[in-house]
C-alpha cells in the first residue's frame, strides 16, 4: 500500500510569495523544492487509495482560508516551517472520517520549507521576516497525496482532489 496524506496545496501566486522568505541565518539545512510545499491536514501512512477516496467522496469538507506566517519557525527540531492557521475545521472534517481517534487533535498547520541535514537539530535564526505582512489563500479543495521516499528526498503525487463545499454532493 502507498504512503498517503491529505493536503492543501497553496496556489501559484502564494508559492511565488513564499520565495521571499529570508534564507540567511539558518544552520545546515536542505531547502525543499517548491513543488513539495503544502499544508498536511491528515497523515495516513500506508493506506488503500480506493478506501480513502471513497471516504472523502462521502464527506462534507468546509471551505477555509489559510493564513501564512511571515516568519520561519523550527518545528520538531529538524523542520523549518512557515506556520499556517485557519485550517482547523477542514482538518477536523478530514480526520473525522479517516482518522477518528485524532479528529479533535489541534492542527499544527505549516508549510515545511527546509529540513536539517542528517537529522541534526536546526540552528540559527533569521533576523528578518518575509516581505508580506499578511498572506492568505482560500482552500476550495483538498488533495489525497501519495508520498514516495527516495534518497534525494520525498516526491509527492496527487492521486485525487475533493472539493471543499458545505454540501458533500456539490462538486
């Protein structure tokens, strides 16, 4: 079975703005390719695509607006991220159907922009923020993503998308 997660992909105009994040002042990190920038709503691990797809097709997913922080933060000692807020209800709807034991867990939304090399803790701190004071994007769909681990890093492939609407039959 493939390794899966459910994500919100930032639109192209937001990805373009993410390039403004200052990269100076951080220790030995490996910057993630732009095509990997996403917000994970639910990590599923190894799961059957058909089962997950069927469950998400039956689920009403609320639209949401993601707000992206302008300052990088270290998450879990080895990830350099831009925190993202505003997706709690959407993540809860996804987890309620796919991972009910974690449905009420608070989402620690973020876009990972770099990881430490060799699993060492990230050191340093950027003295600057990105050029935006407010950066947000509307989430009108979520993606079921297949994650493939390779020696060069992870690659992601969208297996299916699901509309974020109030009515599960719309879209």
